[in-house]
C-alpha cells in the first residue's frame, strides 16, 4: 500500500503539471499561481523529503553525490507511532487527492461560467498587446480610501511604538546566536490589533498597487503621494513582524504587479529570472533579520525553510491525526467549534504539544493539514475543490477585462493569498491572507465608484433593457 500511495501521489503531480501546461496554460493568473506553487513545494520536493527521510537538501546533495542524515523528526515519530507507513500512506493519498480536488474546482467554474472563461482566455492571450488602462476611474473615492487606510495604520504604528521596536531589534548584537532575537520577537513582534493585522496583510498591498498605477496613469500627484504614504505605513508594519517572510513577500507582491504591467506570459527565461529575484529577496531579508555564525550556508537554510520545513510540518500534522489524537470533526474551525459548543483548540497547538511538548509553538502547514485534522479524506477533497474554485473565480471575475489597474492590483493581492494557502488553513487564507477579502473589497469599491460617478447608470441600463 505504501508503494501504491507514492505512485498515486506522483501520478497526481504529473497530471496537475500537464493540466497546468496544456489546459490552464502558462499565464500569470491566480489559478496558475496556485497549481504552480503547490507543484513547486509539494511536488518533487515533497517526494524527495519523504523518500530521503527528511535529509536536508537531499535534491541538491544528490547532484553532488553527497548523502546526509535523516531528519530527527522521523525517528521521533517512529518511536511514538508503531505504524509509520500508515502515516506516510495517508499523506501521499491526501496530497494526490488535493491535486485532483483543485482540478475539479477549476473545472467546475469553467463549466458553470463558459462565457466568462472564453472571455478570460481571450483577455489573457491579448494581454501583452494591450496598454495598461484604468477602466474604473474614481480617483477621489480611491484617494479617500487610501488616505483612511494610511491614517489608521500610522496611528496604530505610533501608539504601539513600532519604530522603537524595530530599532531595538536591529540594535541587538549580531554576533550572538538567534536565541536573543527569537526571545525579543516572541515578546514584541507584530501588533495585537487584529484589524490592523488584517489591513496590513490582506488589504493595504492591493490598494498600494491600485493607487500607484491609477495615480501614474492619470498623473494624479495626490493619489501617488497617498499610495506612497500607505506603502511606508505598510513597510513599517511588515518589518515590525520581525520575521524574514513578510517584508520579502511584500516585495514579491510589488514585483508581480510590476511584471504584469509588461507581460503575463510565463516563459522559461522569465521563470528563471523570477526565481533568481525571489531567491535574492529571500536571501537579503534573511541576512537582515537573522544572524548567522561564520561559515553558515545561508542559501541552504533558505532552501530548507522554503522547501523542507513545510513538508516537515505536514508530516507532523498527519502523524498526529488520527494516530495520536482523533479527528476533530470541525472543532479546529472556530465558528464550527462555537456552534458545536466545544472549546476551540487549534489543530497546530495539538501538533506542537504532541511533538514539542508545548502549546506555544505554531507550525505553519499546508491547508489540507487542517482539513485532514477535522474531516479526514472528505475534508481534504472538499477544501481542495473550494480552493481551486475560488482561485478560478477570481480570474473569471477580474481578468476578463484585460490589462487594467484593478486586475493587476487584485493579482498582486492574490499572490500572497495563494502563498498563505501553502502555510495555513483555508479560512485564514481567505481572510487574513486576502485571497477572498481583497477581491471582495475590490469589487465593492469598483461598484461604489461606478455608482457615484454615474448614479443614473443602473436606472438607464434597466430602462434600456425594458425597451428592448
């Protein structure tokens, strides 16, 4: 059964790659970002991690004929669980089911909205020949929204002394190990204000891109200055998290938007250059945030954090449920836990307590880990279908109009929403990650702009329809 599960997982990855190349095609969309990023981290890298028992840099080591040691977590899990093969089998089948479910979700949207999908494909094909345009306008309302967001974020940053926190963190001696920095980060990192964190992660980046592009096209200095102010407020908040990922991902969001101004086609050269830029951004931010003893291979640490730590976390989750703790049946989702009348205990806390003896550690993991913890295979499939359908719906809603300011801004926001899916629960990615929240806000603002710019438009349209 173990060999069959590996073969099934590999076949599902191959099918997803073929679907990406020949059905979805290599354009920059929310759908391609979802399938492509999953194949990148949970494709061959996942198989390598599992087959090598977590050997650090196994894929790289094999190129040089080097063999390393298995990761200690494998021995720890085997010591606690008698049937380790059952854990791996469940993981492999779930990863395969995830790819199948995402494809099903995409195809459902395609079948339910064929005209929009036809328009989407035409818009993507003609993207490079179009000039960037703003088909919405509404600079005054957009300016008000951006200034309100900037004022709110700067107010929180000032009252919570974010600049002082950042200055104190970077003044810590670099020659020390990371223990001091980790302790400082645990006590002072990030804001306790949920609304602020929601705006910082899910909302502000989209409006920065929107404001900069709209201001540039219309030559509106007030809008450009407001967007720049929001950029400063957002950068302060990202750095205040005192972690390497948020500033790097914010930079990547802006790079994705910059790329889309010129092209939306994914070529081998473009993928290579983009990978190098992303690797450089992660390397630079890692060097800035963390301290390393002399002789430390920073690139190997970045590779391990991106490609191996996520798979290790996934293994820890699947080894916990149901082999140590029974499936939670929805208690891992706060609203469902409230409806069920049971205390809400996040699944990652149970995982941390199982393998590290503490509830304080948070191990980010792929969204199917939470689905598995709650509902086993049906949850993995249902959550995957929903993820695929949501990403395809974003494309079908916003990209049909071609290279517009709003489509570029929404894609920039969605890029981080997709990344959040790789490391956290589905509902968290939808809200805090902005995968659903940002497009919904964009749709509401577009509707408001069109109404206030021409309040009689809806009645005129209705009258014309009646005359026909």
